[in-house]
C-alpha cells in the first residue's frame, strides 16, 4: 500500500512539474523566444532578461546575495509589464509563480515588448 501511495505522489509531482514547465515554455513562446529555452539552466535567465529588455550582464547580479532579491523583483515586475500586467502581478510571479505563470502562459495576455526598454 505504501508503494502505491508513494508512486502516486511521484506521478502527481511529475505531472505538476510538467505543467509548470509548459506554462513557462508558453510564456517564452508568446514573447517570440524559443520555448525550449525555458528548460535550459542559465540560458533561460538570459532569455528572460532579453524578454524584459534588461542587459545580459544582469545575470551576474543574480549571484550576489541580497542584490539578487532586488534584481529578481525588478525582472519579474518587468516581465509582468511586458505582458501588459500590473506591478502586483509581477510580485505574484515572484512569490506565487506556481499560480501566476500558468495565468500568464495560458491566459489571454499578449507580449507588448520589453518593458525595460520603454522605462
């Protein structure tokens, strides 16, 4: 019985992870970037910075403790604004990405261009 329950939990977890990957993949595709980039470590951050209009060297700032928190907030707020969403939605992407990335990826939001380029 325990093996069945453990296997069931693993399958549910894998299905959930695949769903989140599909949501981020869809967000990347909406921004005219390759969806597969969402699953490649480091490169996905480079593509995300390109989507929001921030310079690629910002990836170095993500390796500095405490600074990385501020940069993450800025990038996710820019991501939300790049899709015509509010600052609150950007904070939601950062804190509750499990909920907000599927809304952004599978919802009716359209990519409006890099938000940082217009700021």
